[in-house]
C-alpha cells in the first residue's frame, strides 16, 4: 500500500478544503476561485469538483451566483470521505505474496498484518474532520464581487455623457 495520495485525491482534498473554508458564509465557490486558491489546474478543477459532487460531498449550482458548496458541515466530513471520493476505497485487495486478488477464505501469511495496517490508516483518516484541517490553513479573503455599470460603455464612462437613448425623460 502506497501511503501517498494520487494527484486526483490530493486535488480532491484541496478542493474540499476550499469549500470548507466558505461553509460558514454559505457562499458558493466558483471553479476559478477553487483553482486559484488551492493551486489546482484550472482545466482539471471541474472534474475534481465533479468527483466531490458524485460522492455526495458537494453540490453545484449553475448560473449567476452559482458554484460549489459542501452538502453538509465540514465537521461531518472526514478526510477519508474526501480521499475516497478522489481515489475510491483506500486499501489494497491485492495479495502481497501470491499476487492477484486477495482470497479472504485462504489468506496468506502477510494478510493479517497488511489488513491491520490498512484499517489503521483508514481509521486515522476517518478521525480527522475537514473543518479541523481547514482551520489550520492560512486565511485568504474571499474575492470581492465587482459591480459594473450596465448602461454605459467604456467611452461613455470616460466622458461622463449618457447616450440619448439611455437618458431619462426630463
């Protein structure tokens, strides 16, 4: 068993942490913000957020004000939940001595030790909630929403003139 995360699980953890940071505000987080905040590849981030969504850990809303948010409190989501959303079940079903699938009814000499180590690793990840890890991240303020005038183009803004078609009748 390799105890390092695949890139997909690593990215899933980072994306989930980004969503966890914004849980209390109730805000949805855009793909662009998740990618920027957590240094994820912008083109791969939607797939990662899709993994979290399919696992039931996040939900998506499209359109204005859309984005992603967790489906439940980060205190109720474990690192194991997130890692398994990215990589599937943590652990190996491959027999170390015989190769191929592990035959639970005919276990090899290493089985008990290997199974115990795998279950210890799973238990360790399951005891760490997403909010605990998110609390240790350096805080980055949420991006401000820019409001842009809708009725004037750039030339009008620079001259201060409102085109006749947009003026209120006097």
